């Protein structure tokens, strides 16, 4: 098989359920060190992080990714053990095969080839690797970015290896992500007997109408780069279990995926104003957690290099997308870096029998190598 295939297999063999790194970063560090990189291991709590750099000049082009994976789920439903890389037909199976050990392997191999072929390249290359992307993402990329900012290191351009492709390698790249804002609202009324409603205040009745208005509200119609903002209720609980009791409290959790037409402050104000004024008889309290601001990388040096690489290797014109969940790009983009996500086909990520097409591995490495060539030669 190929170099990318072999390194992908080695990485899958490291059992690295989030936030465990399972030894992946040591493997990557050894390869990069041999290539001439200086390595900084930056552990925070249970999380392994790594910053590696070669060269001191500008621009600084960074490959970013994560070594942790989501839990495999029921092992007996896998065709082969999830942490034992196995070929079935044209695919390599294993947890992390697509998200995102194959892109890490392709980035390492691409960089080795590029540095060997162009020892006098301009600028610098960095690797920002964490084992805390699939979990809470509190001790991972966000902390490494803090460290780099304190050092005065500015990332100019960053390729994140998240599995962006839909059907063919390179058919979709992500140039931004929606923001994500989580909320918890508590409606506090007064518990009592269902037969005597006038002696109670039923928080369910108050909440359902008010929340329904938020669900059906037209938040915006999106823009050229982003779909409309959405409001989704994910959890709702109230009730004591008894048929004859009106409960005293209702809790609802909800999430906004919002575009660049919105900001988190305005969304919070709209929700709070709406729900605080439903009925003076209810106490309503809120908890908010912003998990990422929206970002967008416009046409520029990086995006042009990525498009050229995909055209060159796969003869495709990639769709520029901002859909999908959040990624660590949300921590890197606010530093002013151009951020584009390019990685394997995402059809099987987080599923049982996660897999990657073996024939996609080398082309992905050639795309990454071509990006370096366009930006640093
Ligand atoms: Zn991922």
C-alpha cells in the first residue's frame, strides 16, 4: 500500500477515544521531527496538544486537526474491531478512518514530500494538533491558540483536515461555519392539584405557547454564504410523573445555529425579552453558553490555493460550503487567519463501520502538498 495508507493504519491502531490521544501525537511528532520541525507538546489537563513548526518566515501556513475520536458504539456491530485498521473491499475501516486520522496522515506525508522537494521554500509550516475536538474542546485548540498569541505567533493561513467532502474527495470545502449558541430556560410556576388549577401556576402552559413563537419565528433569510439562522429545542422536561399534579417547573434546552447576519448578544436579548414577558406570575431564568461565533473565509490566497490543488489533483471545482457542525476552525479564524477545511468524504463519520476509500488517501496528500507549493514556492 502507500505511505498515507500505512500512517493512517498506525494512527487508527492507537485507541484514542476523546480526550485520549492514544500515542498518535508521538507518532506524528517523530515524523515531523525527522523532517526538521521543532516540536512543542502542550498538555492541558487530560488533553494532549502539539504545536510543531519548521521555518521562521512568513507566511505561516498551518495544518490543524485532532487525534481523538468519538466512542465506537456497540463493538459487535462493527465488521472488524474499531481500533484495528482493516481493509474490506475498496475501503479501510476503523474508528477515525475518516474523522480524521487519514487527513492527519495525508498532511504529514504531504509535508515530508514538500520539505524534501523544496528545502528552500519560503515562509513556515506549522502543525496544530489536539486530542480534544470531539469532546468539550476546552483544553484543546483554544488553549494552543492562547499559547501562540502569548508568543506573538500569528497564523496566516490554516487548512483544517475535517472530512469536508460529500461524495468525491475535494467536491466540497468548508470556508466558514455557522455560530452555535446554547440556552437553558427555566420557567418556575407553582405546583398543585390538577383539580384546582386556580391555586397553581402551570409552567407548561406558559412555556409551550411562548416557545412555539420562537420556533416558528423567521430569524433571517441567510445570505450569499450562509443558510438562515435556526432555533431548535433539544430537550424539554416538566412533570412529577403523577397524573394529578401540575408541576412547579419546566426546563427547556435549545440551540441557535446562526449566520453572519446575527450576533449572539442580539439573539439572547430577543429570547429573554420574549420569554420574560409571558406572564408576570412566572419566574424565568436563563443560562447561556456560546460554543462558537460564525466565521467566513472569503476568496483570497488560501482559498485560491485550495481550489487550484483540487482542480489539479481531482479535476473538480469544489463547492464552497458553510454547513455542518462546529469545528476547531472557530478558534483559529478569530485570530485573523484564513481558514479552509478540506478532508475525506464524511458519509460514515461518527457511525458504526467508519471508513475511508483507500483510493482517496494519496490524492488527499497530493492536494495538501499542492497547497503548500502554491503558498510557499
Ligand atoms: Zn473531526
